[in-house]
C-alpha cells in the first residue's frame, strides 16, 4: 500500500469503529464481491466491490461503474448517484435511502457517508482500500 493511501486509510479509520488493520482486512473480505444497488424506484445497479480489472467494479476507472464521467458511476460528482445532494447518493450526508450492499442475496451494509445510519460503510474508505479488493 502506498504511503499516501495508508495515510488516507489511517485518517478514515479514526472516524470509524474499526480499530486495527486486521479489522480492516476482515471488512474488505466481508464486502468483497458485494453488489451496489440504489434504493431508487428502479433499484439501479451501480456496480460491485471487486478488483479494478473487473468490468463491473466500482474501482475500474475505465469501466461503466468506476469511471468519473459515467452517469452510472458513484464517483461522478455530477451524476445522480455521485452527487452529494441527491437523496440516493452515497455522498449525501443526510440521505435516508443510500445505496445498499448485497452479497449472497442479503443486505449486508449501506454505502453512505451518513453517520447516523447503522451498518454504514463510507465510499471514501472503500476507495482508499481499493487495492485490497
């Protein structure tokens, strides 16, 4: 892990209940392969949590779900699901309907920066950990 990424992870850890690198790796393992589904009327598919070579990964900068310019990407700050003001965006700190993470047919977490939602995982933390997926 690069020094800059490590610093980012340490800063983000300070804001979460994760207390060790081992806990962090357990979290990555738990989330690996999860699909991201919006809680909009269409249950829009927003990609999945996997390595950057996967065409459906939100970490694939050249793919539909990881590209900063794609309307289907959470990383596009001007798109419906990347805009910090949209109620379905993981970056809206007041959203009550952020995207959900689904693995093996079950909801395992909510992808959001909203700290009041139980089971919330920050997209910023995931991006800092992208090389671990």
